[in-house]
C-alpha cells in the first residue's frame, strides 16, 4: 500500500449534540471544500455502486451513494434498532471478557465501484445524523482494476491499493472533507471505518479519464459527455442547479436534473463553458430542454474554440428553442476544437448538451498518453 500526500482542511472531530428537535441539519457541521467543482465520480447516474461490505447490520451500504442528503426520522425504528439513512455496522467487540474492546486494526469496509474511472481530487465522508454512532476514524484506498471485477477479485492479494485518505479522526453529524493528491487513474475505492459505526453519504470528486481504446472503437461519440471525459469549466449562473447536469448520461428525468439559472432583470445572457475530452471534430449537436416547460431558454447558440488561446467560432447560430424538446442540428462541416460554449438567451435553462464527433489524430494521441501516465 502506497501512502500519498494529503492537503490539510478544516477538521470536525468528536460527538455532535444529541438530536434536540426541529431541523436536524441546524447543527450539522460542514465547510466549503475546494474540490467540489469537479464531477462526483461516485454518482449512481454515472453507474457507480457499492458492490460489497463486510457488515451492514443496521443500515444498508447502498445508501452511501444516494444523491439527496440524508434524512432523519427520530421515531423510525425497526426490529434491529434505529433506522438510519446511511451505511451502519454493528458495534465491534473484543476477543474475551478480559479484552472486550476491538483492536487498533479492527475496522469495517465497503467496496465502491466508481461510475467513471478518473483522478480523484477530493472526498467527502458525511456522517449526517450519526451523532454518537459515527466511526472514530476513516480511511480510503483506491485501485485501478480493468474490466468488471467481482468483490473477491478486488480483495485478492495481487490488487495494489493506494492510500487516498490516511486514517483520520472524524466527527459526528459532519461533512468530513479530504483533498487528494494522487495522480493515478482510479476505478474502485475501499472505504474503511475504524473500528465501526455509520456513514451517511460518500462523494468522490475528480476528473474522468476514459479508456482511449473504447472511444476509438466507438468512432463517433459525445465528445463533451462527462462519462467520456468532458467537463464543465465555468458557468455564468448556478442558482438552481449545477451546470454539470448538462453532460450527465441519459435524458433528464425531472426539472432539477438539468441546468436552470435565476431570472435575469438586465440585458445580459447566461452561458456554460466546457472542456472536451480531447481535440475533436464536432459534426452534430443536440440541445435538450426536457422537463423545462415554463423556464427553458428562449434561444441558444454553440461556439467552439481550438486551444485555450484560440478564438471562439460560432458553429450553431442563435436558434429558437422549444420547451421540453430535444433539438438536433447537423453541422454543414466538421468543427475542430478543444473547448465549447453554449450561450442561452436571455436566461432559463437546458437539460442536456450533446456534441457528437470523433477525436482528431492529435487528440487521440494525447488522450492515450495521459491514460498511460495515470496507470490506465
């Protein structure tokens, strides 16, 4: 196991006060973490899953990846005890009456398959509502394993696990954040709680690193899609929902599953800027306003830039959009670029942006080189 440097952040330790009524999040401890602009690689919408855990006696492991924040019902009990919205293991015990305490090495674990392999930049382990039953400490390891390994294959002796978060004390009813400085492509995590306890939610922020061989076989694909390595660089407004929603897999399933801005009261407009997976030739565009019925953007345009210092070239002129509609546009010729921008007029939202094309020879070479450098 290889340990790596971890940057310091504000830490929460110790018990939270017992629940005293009212809003259970009123005394929840959290902070602004510097890595949350990255995509959540452990998003179920990307295909992430908690594939195994050594114990889930009180609360099931799958709760870790639920997208919404954890809920708390003080009167909800089952035949095993308090029903918690998280992953909670039973209390560990020692070997005998003379030694009733767990050893320093005793811990519980869960195996997490990331929805998209990538470089992890930060992790949040949220112990919301676990006030006196949270783990004393946590640690997180990462591995890069090709294919679709079983839990038994991941736990084999020949799998190399790299420490992303060293064993660190955490607090109850708190969002415990950790920056990660490991330049390695990660496919799976092993989340450990020492010696036992409960974790409500897990978020794993990072940059997707796709498999270049897979993209090469596909030929034409969505070169801005999150799962293919595209990412949002910036946006004019994130009042109602994150811009990253626009490059998530599949169609939007409800209004807040897209990108919606606040209402403008000036003569400006809103926009999102993207970085493509690599230098690409774009040949077709989709702009979807699914579930945005009274608040979809009125018009939209798309521009492409080749290189960080390149000039923006409009490839789709300002075009009228319809509510709750998927709009498709075939370009008259391929447009080459590394970045894209969608501008909406004057405000409102879109649910998805798709830019269909293929990698240029230079783009494919750079992607393959980075994949190799990161141990893919």
